[in-house]
């Protein structure tokens, strides 16, 4: 694979990941404010989301080979 294609893939993937992460955090904050909570997520919820994201990445990438 050409180096330029790798670079473009990394840049686009990074930008999309950052945008999706920003929107997810913004949504969590809005929901927390609407419910009157002081913190958007608990530690266990954050851990569940993180592990779920890792699982999703693993499926998208075809698993560890």
C-alpha cells in the first residue's frame, strides 16, 4: 500500500474518531444536565463504554491476527 494512502487513511480516521468522540461527550453532558445529575457518567459506565468501544474496534479491524 502506498504511503500517501496510509497517511490519508490515518488522517481521516483520526478526524472522524475525534468528531464522534466529541459528539458522544456532548450528548452525555446534555442528558446529564436534563436529568439534573452533577456527573455525566459513573466510573463503571465509563469502563463499560470503553470496553464496548474496544470490542467494536476489534470487530471493525477483523480481530487481532
